[in-house]
């Protein structure tokens, strides 16, 4: 449980009463009570109000806000306000602002504009966090700390350059080791002095679109910047812990956001929280995967849904409204995948600046007589009814899908073989194939223990880190099923090719080696031709993007290419290794292929879907002791008929017994306790 002071599914969101007068706040609180809102995230961007100069602090407004909310039993998620530094700081201390990718020194403005290696920013951000903790740590209404806001963005200033050299020295120890890891003999880049190293940006090694002359330098700079921002978080975390010993500390992450290694970050966070902003046309399986990824950051621990919009975003190209019922549906989707809170950005709409058209529980009209408010109030009442029933329940998945930020960075930076290879898309394709068959999957790191799963999938595992291949071999030898794909096992953690034949360290367990890799133009395609029917796999399938030209070294060849000069070469193999098997998919098969492949493998393993799949209906399950909670969510625009099979129980939202065939309304939700 995040905090025993509030033993229910938290309901609330970001609130900025410093933008309003006292009368408006009174009206807001009246409506919060109507909607059963019980948590407000405050002080997210109030640094300039709290600290008008170096040595001056004024907490009077924040005191009044917190005291007024607490009076009506609205609990506090207290942010440290460091997501945007004050103007005076940038004016007096120019080291605070970033230098951008093009080498331009930023002025004050925007939001993520603080250099993570600025001594000034580090000093004052830690100081304000400590001041807040000293003042509010014992406050009865405080339930969680919120450090900064949506960390992200890189800096290329002189402070970062010097810190990068120190980071590299700590990682490699000597210039000799660094030159070897960075492969600097290429293009005469050998470094003889640490001072010769400069950040890789548009002025040095990189150009637009993640293109770079030296992948390892650019890869290490991403590691370094992620670590630098994490150090800023840890400074504030430690400052809070001086006074607040027990209240959990978080910062809001952003799903598959590319710039930070969230698995590394999660180790330093007490509880994971994240901001979920899908578009109208985002596949709901992608949102489900993002929730599962956030859950997987701390090995299945429930997370906080820190932000979502009640109605619409303001920053996407097309900011569509959430249709009636969708806010409720997507809120329960988060809960289904591990959220123990439902929170919004924002509780009242701003009237100025860039987020004035971002949705809110209280719209610009300022009263409760709106569709959005009615839906929020109805959901709030349901969450009160659920109480603590779902809190701390976990997922029991038999499938783990590997996701690795450093592998993503390396793939993004690699020069070839095709610009159409997108790591997140490939991972989602495999998640989606399980999702559509109602097979629950966890998103896991390369450090996760694999023996808790029956099937482990590592799509496009281009980078194989130390120990991972051995972990896979042990997993398969002990009876597990491992699946990986084209362009896997190519490089080590330094993005240096593992010589001796692709897929490098994975070659032994897969029983194949790859000779060449063909990149197909968008207009080109090939075919996956099954040699014989194998489970659900039969006939011929479409494939594109990449084709590995592989040879079997003991693996069973199940399918071959249908055309081009490599017609007849393997496209799908299965290798018996110890008690288990390892599958290699040598090309980008179409949706029908992936569906039949996953169906074949789960049937061989005896893994059954939670219930029979219905198109557009999402199913997942949380478990708490002996109690199971089956979530059934209808994303369709019409009612759906669902067969619950052997499951019978009580729908927690209606208090009605359910079993057998049930009808679920459009955008409808059932939570079946059984």
C-alpha cells in the first residue's frame, strides 16, 4: 500500500490553486467533494513563488493551500517544485540553463531547461526539497512525495562535457580501455587526453535523426545524461529523507519515453508513477503494454497513475476529446494492469499559457454541470465503493517480454540496415499478439529472473549484455521457451559486433547462424512459407523490413523464404536445447503470422487464455491472496458478448453475480471477483 493513511484507490490529480483566488479554491473544494476526489498533487511548479531569491523562502501560500485541502480530508501529494527553475536563478547563474543539441545556449524559459550538471541547479533543487521536507514531513495529510516533474531532455554545455569525461573515466578507468570500447581507431579518433573528449551532438559526431559517426560515444552519452538526471532526483530524494523517513517518494515517468533508462531509475524510486496520454487512435494494446512496462520496472509492484486527462490533451497534433465512457474505461485499464491510483492532470483548467486547453475535471465554465465532471464524479463514487479491495493485488503471468532502453538507444543509433526498424514497434507487435489471445504478459528487464516464466520473448535483442545469453541458456535448458527475432545478438554492451557469426552469444541456444541481412525497400516484400502445417502455422505469410539469411546448426527448420535469391533459406526455426526450446524468427512477419506463431507456442506450452478472446475486448487479471480479479474491458463502439467459461463470481462494480455468457456494453467494464 502506498500509504495506509488512505487505504483505497486514490482519486485526484494536479491542482494549482496558486493560479486562483481564495473564492475559486472554495468552489473547487466543494466540487472535489462531489466527485469524491481525495488526493491533490500540489506545488509542482511553484518554485519561483516559494523562493523569490537565493536565501529567501515564503511558504505562506503553500501552508494555506495544504491546510485548506486537509480541512476537507483531501490528502496531499507534495511535489518539490523543481521541474522549472525560477527566472532569478537563470539570470544570476547562467550555468543553470542548458545548451541544446545544436550547441546554442538557452535563455530562461520553457520548462525542462535546467542543466542536470549545473552546480547551481543541484545546490538549490536539493535545498528546496530539504526545506519542504523539514516543514511538511510530519504533516498529517501528506501521503506521498513527488520529486520534480517528468524528467527529460539532454544538455551539451561545458559542465556536462566535463562531467561526461569524469563519467567515462569511472566507467572505463583508462583511455586505453575507452579507446577500445569506442573503437576510436576508426577514422583516426584515438584520444590521448581526457580533455579531448567532447559531447556528441550536431557540432561533433551526430546529426539529425539519431545518426552518428560513433555509436558507442553517442550511446554512452545517453547513458550519461540519464544517469545525470537520475543523480538530480537522488539529491532531492536524499534531502527529503533527512526529515521524512517513512512517506514514499516518486517522480512521474512517461511510459516508453526514449531518453531515460527507467529500469535503472526505478531502483531509486519507492513507488513508480507515470503519466498516460494516448491519442484517440493509439492501439489500446499499446497503452496496455505501457502500463505493463511501468508495472515491470519494479518486478510487478503496483504503480501510480499520476496523470491522465479527463477529456483531451493540448499538445498533440489532433487533440480529440475522450468520447463518453472512455475516461472511465481507460482509468480501469490502468487499474487492470497494476495502478493503485487514478489521477488527472489537471483538476481545474488554467486560463493562460500553453496548457489552458488541456482538459480538466473542472472546465473553464467553472461548475459541475458538464459531461466531463459527471463522468469523473461517477468514477469517483465507484472507487469509493471498491475501497481497498484491489490494493496491492499483483499479476501472475506466464509470459515475459524483454524491454531494454540501452538496446533501444543502440538500435536507434545504428547506421543501418534500415530506417524502418523501430524497437518499440517490434516489442509492441509481440505484446499485441499475446494481448489479442488474452494471454497476460509482463514487461521485464534483462536483469529479471526468467525462471518465473514459461515463455520469454526478446524481440530484436540487438545488444546482448554480459550474462544475458547464459541466463537464456539456463532458462531454456531448464524447460523454458525463448523467442527472439531478426537482428538479434549482433553487438555487445559497447555496440561492438560479436564476431564469429550472428546471432553472436545467442547462436548456441538458437542453433542457427546468420550470414547476411537484407533490408527491403518499403515497396518490397517476401514470403514465409511453412514446410508443413505446424500447430496453427500453415501455408504462406507476408514479411518485410528485414530478412536474415540464416543456416541451421541443429535447429529444426519450420519455414523458408518464398522468393528472391535466398528462396528456400530458413525463416522460422525451433531448436531443442536441454529440456526447452528456442525459436528464431528471421524476418518481420505479418500480423497473421505472429498470431499463429504465438497461438502455436502457447498451445504447446498448455497456456490457456484467461477467457475466450473477443475482438476489441481486453482481459487481464490481478491476484490478492486466494482472491482473483478478472478485468473485462470493452473497447468497441458496440456491445460485446463474452464467454466467461468456467469463471463465475461477483462483478464488483454492480454487485451482481456473473457467469457463462454475458453482454458488456460499449466502453463497459466488469471487475469479477472469484
